C-alpha cells in the first residue's frame, strides 16, 4: 500500500473466513427466532382461541414429566377431537384454567407438536382462556429481542466484511490502481 492510503486490510482468506463465520452465525440466530417464534406464536394464539384447530378436549389425567435435573412437574393430558370429526389425538398436553379433573370436557384449540432441529414440542390443546400463555409470551419477547438483535449484529459485520472483500477484489483486478466503486 502507498503512504497515505486507507491502511491495511485483512488478508483475503481472513475476509472469507469472517464472512462465512458471521453468515452462519447470523443464520443460526435468525433460525432460532423463526423456529421458536413460529410455534410459540401459534400456541399463544390458541391459548386465547384465535388460532389452531377448534374442537373438544377431554381430560384423561396427569403425567409426571422431568423438568431438568432431579425435579419433575405434573402435566395435564387429554384427548382432543376436532369439531369436524376428522382429527382425534390422545396424549395431548392440556392447558386449562382451573383444575385438571379427569373427565372434564372443554372447548379447545389444538396446536400440533413442532419437531425441528432446535426443539421438540408436544401436541397441545388450549381452552381459550389464556392459560399457559404467560411463559410463551415472555419467551417470545426474549427470543425475538436477544436472538434477533444478535442476528442483526452478525448481518452488519457480514455486510462490512463483504464490502471490504469486494473492494479488495476490485483493486486487485485493477492492478492496484484506480479506486473501488
């Protein structure tokens, strides 16, 4: 480089590695936002009776589920039957306001489980009262803010390194003379 020029830039290989790194990292963060927000959004909608397949839910009992480590929690389960009679699912996680009494029947909205590379969600049914939505809303806000902002930071770095790579390649093609676009 000549005296008085912009300064030294990263070697070409380092620029390509940085572009790949920030591209993959940004893809990961935006995938997290997409995966969790999509299923979480459907679940919140069903919790308030806005989305999901409408039908009838019959509570069949409670199951103990591991919640990490040595602790466990009780999960209300039941059988969901769609209003049109086409879908019947047993062993559905139930989110109700009030008690989980075996034999209880409620109008409900069904959300199918979401198995993806990121998480495995079970089939769920909600009674439309908003029960079970508090944690989902908090998780959606956290995921969208945290992972979305980190994804945007990665995109900024990706753009910066990509721009520098194009400028360096332009200069190399021009034989070191001239200016980049």
